[in-house]
C-alpha cells in the first residue's frame, strides 16, 4: 500500500493540531557573529495557518539578527505526545492593527508603555517546511520501549508514532 504525500492543507492541519496547546517555542536564529542561538518565545494564540507570530524587542539579538539573516527554526515539544520543528523566514512587521490583535497585558512586563512602546517589534515567521513526530500514545510507547529493553531490538519506528517531513 503506497502512502500518499499529504497536501499543504493537510500538513498545516496536522501541525496546527500538534502545536495548538504549546505556548512556547524555541526560536533558533543565526547571530551576527555567525553562531546558532535559541531562545524561548511566546507563540501568539492564533491557529497555525503557515504563519507564526511573536512579539519581540527591537533591541534584542534576535531582531538584530533577523534583519541580516531571516532564516529561523521553531521547535515545539509536548511531553510524550510529539514534537514539531518548523523552518521558515522571519519578517519584522510594523502593524498597529496586528499588534492590537495579538496584544495581551502581560506584555507590559517587557513593554511598560503598553502597545505604544517604541521597542515593540512584531515578528512573523512564514513556514517553509516542517518535520514532526506524532506519538502513537504513551502506553503503546512505554510497551515498545520495554519490549526493546527485554529483546535488545530497537522499537519499530512505526510503532512509536508517525514521523514526517513536509514542505509548506
């Protein structure tokens, strides 16, 4: 039986389901010195549609680096249920209407002037592709790991869940 390649919409729907309840992403970017650096970022509460939005500081290493090298990676992990790694292009956006849509008063801790703070920078990541692993379930995973420990044979990857790379 041949497995068909998922459509873009199917892949986006799968990824949306995997990341919907994960609040934080690790965003990896290239520093001005040419090193990879990761930092936690709060994903804005919008359903994944191929774009991911963040609120950052114009003074941050991340924003300075994105101006030079917009390629980034977002990593999401859910304990025991799976992970998603999204790669794409980051874009620095100035849009007060979008900021109003994304704003939450908790951001006043970082931006004391509220939505009018001149340090606020919207960051939009347009996903180009992703790799995800979706667990087959905790109980089945524990069983497969125990079986592997007893038999000395690694668990069958298909029994542990689904792993797939997709272009978006």
